[in-house]
């Protein structure tokens, strides 16, 4: 029954599942408690522009998505600070403009884009060693930044006004958090794809938040729950020959649903 | 000569082309206990935000202990209206208070910071709740925690935004008792739209509705209040507060 573990691609897939869970635990926690899920959704969709740019320039689309999604995330932050436009509107615009850019970039590159779908809907079974290294490095960066700025992230998430009053550079910290979300998006792209990844980022923390009020425990438990559920989705997708990204998301959704019942 | 806690000279502020504050001039001396009273939308919170350096006035000069507001943040404690943040946030009482000790990036909270935070919790009689998650506190308890967070900064000026709005009348008395203990340690400024209970607790009142109409001893505030509320002071001031006063 567990013969699938012998396959190289399955081993890589399980490692990928663990690596995404680290990003979900650390950054997903802030996304949930700061209530910036839809903004993170916008950043993830904007990352498709980076994927398209990668195609156009002939570089690894995941690598190209790193600077692109960071720029998208920071411009989102800048718009909020400077321009009189509602956050809600800015989210909607970034969401589709990023995707539109990606499509145009792919258009400009003549020829067929064979694995475009895997970036949109994920394909954990085709994760390469290079992808794993990229994910690992990004995870390490995320963990270091979260550790160094844990006080600041907690401050701006809890009470931004008070943070400013005690001299915390809230604009800078908000920007840094958005950049971290952009990096997490890149970690998650290959596993569940741009369109589905916001659920993977948010659900583990949303589940665990019902059971703990300690942010450290929340991050650790979200990482563990994320790894278990993503692996479960992966196994189910393999056994029933279903699309892996969609299966993982549905497993997460079902787990959230069940956790609410248990909590009741 | 000691510095004034707060000085405002010709301060004006507008938001979206609408004048919110107009030519505000006033001074708060050290260890004063001042209530800034006015109707909702009269610019009270804006005034506090200017003192906190969160907003910059269009014109005029603001000095907090002789410094620019942004350079005086370490001398100022702030009690916001507690309704503006998510109570279901994963943070306990002690961590919330510790935030008042923040002093810059890459700087860990020291054991001294922890002691000061704990002392601030003792000051508001909330020490035994220090490990409790904030959503499991009552409104009055949350306010005490937020006062402790402000006190943890060891401020010389404590600004309070509508401290009465979020607590029930029973708690208001204990709030004033608590605040009266702080009077000899720092300058206290609170803003309120509720003339009623405030006036007999504070030393001075400032009446604000875009302009500053009155600033002086609390007992003589009648005319200023009349002007800003556009109705007879008999209705708003004499009835309620004096009765409360007698009850004491």
C-alpha cells in the first residue's frame, strides 16, 4: 500500500509538503491574525506576472516570481500608504492586473507554454530538486526574518496605532511582512498553484487558532497540521489519480470544517 | 522653570478639505489633570493624534515637554479606545503590557522591562491575570491592561481617548480611583464627549468643537460647554454631574 514512497518524485513531493508547511506556519499565522488573507490572495495572483516573465525571459518561472511578487507586494503597501484608494479596491486591481501581465508575457513568448497549468493549479508531483532548494532557502529566509522581527510583527498585527506611538517603524514592518508573504507565495506556487495557494497559506493557522492563544504554539502547530494535511492530500491524490493541488486544498477545507465542529 | 507638558500655538488641521481644528492655542502644565470635552466629530481624537505625532497639523506649533511630538514619544503614554482591535488575538495580558516597553528593532525586552511591565500590572491591580488571553477579560479589565501598557512606558504625560466609552458606570468609579493615584506621578489628559461624569474628577476642562472655546478650572466651564453644545448648560451640565457629585 505504501509502495509509492519508493518513487523519487513522491519523496520530493513529501519534502515539498514539509517545506510549504513551514511557510504556512510562520507567515500564514500573521496572514490570519492580521486579517490580510485577501491581500495575500492578491499578491499570489500577481505572482503569475512573474511566472509569465520567467517564460518570456527563459528563466525558471519560480525564480522570476520572487522579485516580481515582492515588487507587487511592496507596491500594494505603498499604494495603501500614499494614494487615496481603498484597500479593497487595491486588492482587486492588483489581483487581476498581475494575472493579466502574466498572460501577456506568455503571449509575447511565441510558442506553447507547456506547464503553465502547473503554476496555476500546482503540481507537487513534478517538483524538481531545484524547486526544493529554492523552497528551502526561502523558508530559511522567512524563519530568520520572523525570528528577528517577531516583536514588530506582533505589534503591527495587534495594534498598529499603539505600535506607532511607541516608535515602532510600522510602515517598514508592514512592507517587510508583505515581502514575506510574497516569498511564501513563491514557496507554495509549485505545490498548489497560484489560484489555490491562499487556502493553503491560511487554513492551517485558521484551524490552530481555535485551539491556542500563544503565537509561538500557533506557528508550530500550524506547521505540523499543514504538513500532515498536505501529505494526506498528496496521498489521496496519488491513490485516486486526482489533481494534487485541488485535492490538498479540499483536504484542508474539510479539516477546517471538522475542526469547527470539534471546537463547538 | 519647568517645561509645560503640552503647548499648542495656532494649530489648525483639516481632513479632506474639511476643517477639523482651527487655531488651537493652549497649554497644559505639568501634573495637570485636564479633560478635553466636545461633541463627537469635534476634533478631540485628532488633537490627541497630533500630540502623539500620528498626524501633522497644517499649521501651528506643537511642543510636548518642549520637543516635537515625534521626539517626545518616550515621555507619552497612550490609552486608546479599546474597541479598535481584535480581542480574539493570540496574545496574553503580560505580552500586551510588555509592548509598552518597546525600544527599537533588534532590542530584546530586558529583565528590567519585565519588572516594569509587572509593576504596571500591579498598579492597575491586574497582576493575577498576567497569563490570561485578552479575550477572556471583561471590558473594565481590558481597559486596566491597556492603562498598564501605557504606564509601562513610564510616561510623564498620559493621554486617554474616551476612557469612559467602553466601560459600564460601576467601572467608571474605579477607573477614576485608579487615575487619581496617578495624578502626582504624571500629567493626565483625557478626551470625552460625555460632560456628565468627567467634570468633577478633573482639575481643568477644555471645550473643543473645531475651536477651543474654554480652558480653565472645571467648575467654571459652564459657558464654554454651552457654546460648543449649542444648548443651555442647565440640560447638560447641572443636572447630571452635580447629582453624581453629591453621591460621593
